[in-house]
C-alpha cells in the first residue's frame, strides 16, 4: 500500500471540502432533487450496515450533483428509544447522555466517511425543538379523530415491559429483544391507520416499478384486504370470504378471549369456559393459527340462527378464531374449511355436504361459478336484511403508546371534569421531566407516572386538578415525518416551512433497509396521506423511489454481537481506508443483495485505487499534445454512456465495473506511450469524476495530480459525444458443434458474458444441452451441445 496513503488523503481533503461548502442544498441553480437515507439510530458507532447504505445513497446523490442538480441530501438521528433508556438504567445516568455522546461519535464517523450531506439540515428527534412538532402533529390527528384512546388487548413485551404495535411483533416475538409476546388489556392510544387502508393499497399503483417489488408485496399482504360478506346469525354477525358456502354452515365459533364469548356463555358452561379462556390468554397468535394443531374449544350453551334456513346452530368458543379479525366470530363450514372440519371431527359436530347448496335459495341458479354464487348470496342476504357485502383487513390500528420514558410525551392531560384535554399548541412542547437511572426502571406503569410534580397539572380547560398522560409515543411516530423537517430544520412556526417542502419534497430517492417494509415504510405513507388531508403537503406519497439494500453478513450468517462475528467498521476503515470500504460495498453486487464480507476483497479495492492514483500521476499536469486516439475516445464515451444509464437504473455495482474498464483502457494507453495524448487525459479526467461518486478521497487526489483545483465533486458530469458513444456493431458467427448456425449483430465492445448470454438466447441454441462454450468476443461463439 506504499503509494496509497489513505490516511494522508483523508486528513488532507476533509477540511478542504468543508471549507468549500460543496454539498449545501441550494448551491446550484439546477433542478432540485432530494435524496434521504433512513436516519441512524445512535447506538454505538456507525456499523457495516450503515456503511453500505450510505455508500449506495451517496453515490446517487453525488451523481446528481455532478449532473448539475441542486441536491438536498440531509442527515439526522432517530434519537429516542429503548436502548438509550436501558443504558441509562444500567449506568445511573440520563438517556440523553448516552444518546448525544453516541450521536457525536457517529457524526464524526459520518464526516470521515465523506458522504455528501448538508450538515445544516442536521436534526435529532429527541430535541425539544423537534418533538414539539411531533406533539403538534399528534394533536392534529386527535382533532381529526385519527388518534383515539381505547381499551384493547394489546401486545405486551414482558422483557421491555411495554406494549408493542402489531408490526413490532415478528413471529410472536418482540422485534427488539426477541421475548415471546403476551397479551394484556390496556387503555392505549391508537392512530387510525385502518381508515387509510384502501388508499394505502390503491396508491401502490403509482409506486410499482419505483419501489422494490418485495416491499410492495409485503405491504399488500400486511394490509390484507379480504372482500367478503357480513352475515347475521342472530346474536352476532360473522365475517366470511365465502358467503357461497353458507348452506354448509353447521355451527358457529367465536374467539374465546372476546367480550362476545363472555357475554354469550350460559351459567352451566361458565366454569369450563373460564378455564379455557385462561389457557388461551397466554398463547401467541402464531401458536393459535398454526395449521394441524389439535383443535380445542368449549360449547357456550348458546345458539344462533341461520340467516337463510332459520336452523338453530350451536355456538362454540375456540382459539383458532381470533378476537381482532373480522367480527371475531365465524360460521363454521366443515365441508369446505379444513380447520372447521378438524374441529367438527374433534367434537363430533355435523358435516354437511353442500353440493346443490343453492337449492336453499330456491332458485334456478345452482351450478354457478364461485364468484357468481358469492354475488348471488350477498344480494339475497341484502334483500332479506340478514347481511351485506363487506371488506375486512388484516391491518390493525397503530398502537402508539409506550410505557417508557425516552420518547415523545403524549400531549394531553386527563381531567376528572373534562376527560381528555389536548395541551394547547402554545404550551408545546410538553418537555420530559429530568429522570435518570433507577427512576427509569420499568414497572407496571410508565416511569413518567412516578414524576408526580410533572404529572400533576391544572386542566387547560377548567383549571381543575388534572394529570398528564404518562405514556410516550412509539419512536416510529418520530420517524414518520422527519424527512419533511429536513427542508427547514430550524423552522419555528410549524413542523416545516410550507415553501421549503414545496421546493424539495416528495423525496426523489429514499435509501435504507428492507426490514422496514411494513413498519416505517408503511407508517410514513400513512402520515403523508394524513398530512395531505390536513392541507399541510400537496402530495400523497412521501418517496418517489425507494432503494433497499441487503445486509452485510459474514460467512453466510447475519452478524450479531451475541454470535461474536461482528466486523467492525472502524477497523476496516483503519486498515483499508474509507474509499476502499465504500468501493467494496458498492462493487460487491446488486444493492439489494446481501454482502458476505468473507467473499469480498477490500484489499483488492485498495489495489485498484492505488492503480488509478498512479494513472493520474502518469498523465500528470503536462498539457496534452497529439491528435487524440480515436479508439480510446470511443471507448471512453461508450463507457460514460453506459455508466450514466447504469446509475439511472441504480445498478451501481455494474457502473463500478465499467469504471474499472475505463481505468484499464487508460492504463493500456499510457503503457503504449500515449500518456500525453488528449484522449488519455480525457479518459483519466472522466474516471476521476466517475470515481468521485464512490471513492471521494481518491478521486480528489487524482484530480489534484491532474492539475486541477480541489472540488472534483462538483467538476460536472463529462459531456458525452453521441457520435463517439454510438455503439458500433459487428457480425458475430454463432456455431453449434463447429457448424455455422446463425449470424448475430452485436456491439463491438461486447463482453464475453454478455455475448454468451445473447448466444444462449438465440433460437439456434434453445432446447439444446450445452456442455461447453467457446466465446471469442465480438466475432465468434461456438456452443458444444450433446444429444
Ligand atoms: C366460512 C368459510 C368457508 C370461510 C370456507 C373460509 C372458507 P381471510 O382470507 O384471511 O380473510 N375467519 C373470519 N374471521 C375470523 C377470525 N376472527 N379468526 C379466524 N378465522 C376467521 O379469511 C377469512 C375467512 O377466515 C372467513 O371465511 C372465515 O371463514 C375465517 F370454505 O367463513 B370463512
Ligand atoms: Zn378540566
């Protein structure tokens, strides 16, 4: 690494860049673009996952800057949350101490990592100047009836001692600590995301092709729209997706842990029912809905009435029916539904075949296909006033109360006279009291409840004695609107300055981890729609384009502290330098794929970077002379065109591969004695600009060696000469077992891989078993086939 002194480069260029204000939004007269990286949670220093995401996002932002766009690329911290609180309990300190110390550490690493962010945008969600507006927005939700306090069975993490949103329960376990989640009856705040279920689904149409398809699929499944019908069986309605099977219904089942079951149960069945319910309460939803579990349940002693036949149907309670879905009650159709069949077999209940079932409607419509039969039954139910077509969703309202300290206080007070009273806007923010250490230890209620002189206030409405709400908001509320705050981080008149949001939003490119597909990415979409309905923003979707990166893993396994297989970002940077780490991250593969750090080579990146530095030194500062080698010029412009397209498509790893080709071509020219040829200089200057997207220090160093003033980041994307860039094509012979079978027109500069792919896709090759290939780009491919 002798001539690749990354330490010296990192020391030299950082202060120079900072003094130039290279990345200030508004610094260019071009069209505006915004790129937002999912902001960091300040636990410890930046890690490999951050490094990957920031390398990818930064390459896109820097590409835009080179193209002359006026780019907003902000930076901030998602700085409320449990890890800070747990650290404060362990250390006897205040969560802010740990939080803001970590933020400083991360900010320093950020600067060293040389991302093109505008530091003037910097925000922290735990600053009162930020959470004041989180509270303000909560009150707007409350005014619109979109925030509601109600009693419900909620997910409870026994380790973190706080409730969790459904989205934070992964396979029955706490998303954060992995503990098995149980249920509790609590009065809690909910944001009514279900009111936006249809819009969240419908608006996905405009995201298709711009958001990763798996994210959209996960959101669609999470919202889980089921069209069907509500049918009236007397004491209650059921939800069914198969109203056409209603004549096969032989019994009814309700969720045991629902108020409905308790109210229906007769006194004779009460002891058995109570015993059953207490068994069910400790179970997770996952357990309850597992297929081929032995069926359990109790008869409630009550009966319902079939909406069409009037038949008396027994009502059971069974754990496979969940309280939170549909109406929490079903009609059981054992002839059509596997779970109902198993239940009928276990408890010896009738199974009624439903061939000819529509005879029950006394019509000529027997033999309809399923869709028509459903429509027929729904129409008939509506006509007889025993049901109606309807939709249900898997999506539940978003539970936002948390019984923890280090979060945004919920800005309401509870008054014996006036019930729930919002804290007036001009009294915001409701500041957190100064609690630390042991005072934060989780108990059955929020730690804030113990801060009596904070809790006890005068009612803003009647002046009588009242109490503050002692829960704090889910931190996902903080992160549902931060991208808007970036546009005017110091604004004091509202959550964001309308004009600034009009200028920069929605976000053109959002970058972050796919693990947020149904958490953050769904909540942000919901918030944006509510803000639109409040008249605060003029768009419905927050992010035009989303790029989700894979994980950095090691030897095929996820890195984790408990596994002891963490790769330390700081150590990698100390060994290989920032640029080599960044280049390795981007070059490893398509952005969405996982990177196995055992399979990549930061040392290889170092070798490449030292080669390009030498190349720049070889070209040096001498003014070029000579005619300008045409072949090299063609190659340079063709590669620049390819790199431009690849950057647009976010195929960043392939763009890097093309940059490496450009470096090789320039090196060959230098070795052939063309160091002073204008074509060589053009190639190496273009290479510096391209590399400034990925390896800013090395690119700046090259730029200096070529005799330029600092600031390669704003040198401008090289102009591509269309004539030089035009692909020349040549005719390639496709042979099969040595015999000419086809002539393919291919680009003169085609790679062996691309040429082989073309050949294999040709009609002459399809259906053959290729055992060996001979590829000589661009003129010949021979496929050896068997049989
Ligand atoms: C009768 C029937 C017959 C059903 C049949 C299905 C098939 P999705 O697609 O997930 O929406 N169901 C309704 N509420 C339920 C609850 N709270 N807990 C458990 N199961 C519930 O599923 C809807 C179907 O799941 C509904 O349609 C109902 O069973 C059941 F051949 O009604 B079906
Ligand atoms: Zn009052």
